[in-house]
């Protein structure tokens, strides 16, 4: 029978729902406050960056305008160089033509020089024949002189009757002497002609050699002119391409300069908008603070009640001392753990201790918590794991498919979390310790569904004496982790650094909050020891 002083079960359930709703709201608000503060900080940084961006955009716009003008000057210069290169190409082509003409002219001169050489050689032969003839004349003159001398001698012998003959002999002698004299002169002239002819031949040969050398040099020069012409042509083409590209770049730079001006204007507008947003965010943050104060006041009665509430032993003496007796009955607890932390042994010991103390346990194991570890923890008490499962004192929600089937082992691939929780509540006869695995819920259902399931479970499913412990690993998203921590009445952090384990109570209505203690792993139950040193 229900009396006026004892609230009915529905009233108790409603009160629990309202209290936990306030706690959830407090946790959600903590997340929003943290996010709001983070957003404020980010907005401040964005504002600073936006201001810098606006300044940089103005500078870029000015620089692009200068660059555009410079590119236009380069384009004009490139055009002028291109025209000069084209003129150089034409000059090189004209030089090639002139060199070709010079080669042809030298070839003609060479042919003429060779012809003149041939004629001079023929003249030399004729001079030689004249010299031969002159030698004959010399002999005739000598013979004539001898005849004139003989005639004179004969005339002297003959006496007066040979006067006429003597005169003739004298005339012949005079003629012979004159012939000899002219022959000598002709010989001297021929010697001079022969000497001049030899000089002419040598000079012609030197001239022909010079012409050959000149022709070779002109050919070499022409070859180099060909190379120069090719290079100039290639350069002209390249400069023309550069000129075209520079013209395009000039047009592009003008467009970019215009865009930069637009960006600068928009950056200034963004900076102004950020100022307005920052002011609005400041007001919002203040309002969130006020809401937080209201929720804290609404939650004060619950926290006061939890401070005097019974506790559940964890089975680890040093941990119970740290928490002021253990987990608060009817509270919401969070156990944060790193990857290397000894969380599996702690969960096994906690479940076995709770069942041994007369409570029921709903466990969502971590992927690494196997059945043998949990069975060893139960074996150290007066109950076995199989008896606890068969007696509706132990319920396992298998999210990872690592447990064999059996009574009270729910495969969440085949049933929903809500259905498994409802069956657990309907079968249990004792206050319940719910050990949840947030990461498992996220991997199985997704973050949004896991968050919704949390509210569904709190909506009249658990009693005021039911205690919830959620395991939140490092892989849980930061916002969801902050939500659970903010809604928790007790929060423990089990961590490992450089192989050393430690545990800290970060939130609690009682106990040694903010104290970190070292933890030693054990190979058998209770699997870990919390030390004071």
C-alpha cells in the first residue's frame, strides 16, 4: 500500500527522469558552452585573419595594378624587340645573298686570273722563242763581222783596185755592229720582259691562292651567316611568342587586378560581418552562462542527495577510497580510458563485485573484454558467471559478436539496444548497474542514434537506485565525450603514459576530486591496485 509520505513507482520514475533530464541538459549545455567558447576563440582568430586578409587583399590589389602596368611595358618592349629581330632576320638574309654574290664574283676572278696566267705563260714561251731567234741573230752578226774583217784584209792585200770592196766591207761591218747593238738591246728588253713575266706569273699565282683563301673564308662566313640567320629566325619566333604570351598575360593581369579589388572589398565586408557575429556570440555566451547557472541550481538538490547516497564498491580498495566509498548509487558515472589502460580488468572486477553484493549488472563489453576475464573475476566471489547469467543477475549486450549465445546474452546484430534494455529491466529483481560502452554504441548505431538511445534509456527505463557507468574511450568524438562527462555525477579517468598507469577522479559529489593516483596491473582479480604513493 502506498502512503502519502511515500511516492508511488510512477512518481519515482518521473522524478528520476526529470533529474536525469536536468543532468543531461547540464551535460549538453557544458558541451555547448565549451563549443561556444571555442567558437568565440575561433571567431577572434578568424577576425584577426580576416583583417589581415583584407589588408593583404588591398596590398595585392595595389601590387597587381603595378604588375599589370609592368607587364604592359614588357609587352611593348617585347613587341619592339620582335620587330628588331625581324629586321635582323632580313639583314642576315641580305648578308647571305651578298656573301653568295661575293663567292660567285671571286670564282669569276679566279677563272680570269687562271686565264691570264695561261696567257702570260704563253707569252713567256713566245719570249723564249724570240730569245732563241735573237741568239741566231747574234750568231749571224758575229759571222757578218768575221766576213767584214776578212773582206777588209783581202781588200788591203788587193791594193787600189779593191777600194769599193773595202767600202762595202766597212758598210757590212757597220751593219753587223748595228745589228749586234740592236740585238743586245732586244736581249736586254727580252730579259726585262722575262723578269716582268716571271713576276706577273708569281703575282697571279699568289692572287689565285688569295682568291681561293678568300673564297674559303667567304664560304665559312656564309655558313656562319646561315647559323646566325637560323638563330635570329628562331629568336624572332620565340620573341614573337613571348610578345603574344605577354599580351595575354597583360590582359589576364588586368582581370586578376580587378578580381583582387573585388576580393579586397569582400574581405572588408567579411571583416565587418565578423564584428557583428562576434558581438552576437558574446551575448549568446552570456546567455548560455545564465542558463548554466539555472541548471546548476535545479540540479543542486540531486547533487546534495547523491552526496549522501549509498555507494557501490568497485572491488578495488584504493579506488573505493579515492571515490569516497565507490560509485554513487543512482548516479551517472563516466570512465574515460586510453587505449593502453587496464579498463577490462576494472570492468570485470566491478561487475563481479556488484553481483556479489546483490545487484544485477547489464554489461556492454569492450572489444577486448573476453568471457574468461569476466569469469575469473566472478570465480573470486561466491558466484559464477554462468550462475549469474542463468539467475537473471547478469546481462551481456554483445555489440562485437565476441560472445557465445545463451540466456541473457543479447546479440545486437539481431536485436536493438532498446529491446535488450527493456528485457533486462523486466527480468532483473535487484537494483541495476548498467555498464555501457559508448564507442561500441557509436560503431553499432552511429553517433546520432547512440545519443538518441541515451535519452530513450533515461526516459523512465531505469529506477532511482539504478547506477549507470559509461566507458568513454579516446576514439569517442570529443563533443560526445564532453556530453557524457558534463552529464556525469562521477567521472574517472584511467590513463597510461610511458607504460605507467594512473587514475583520477575528475568529477564527484564526494571523494578526492582532482587527485591522480598510480595504478598497478595484476594478473588475477582484482586485476589492478590503486596506490597512494
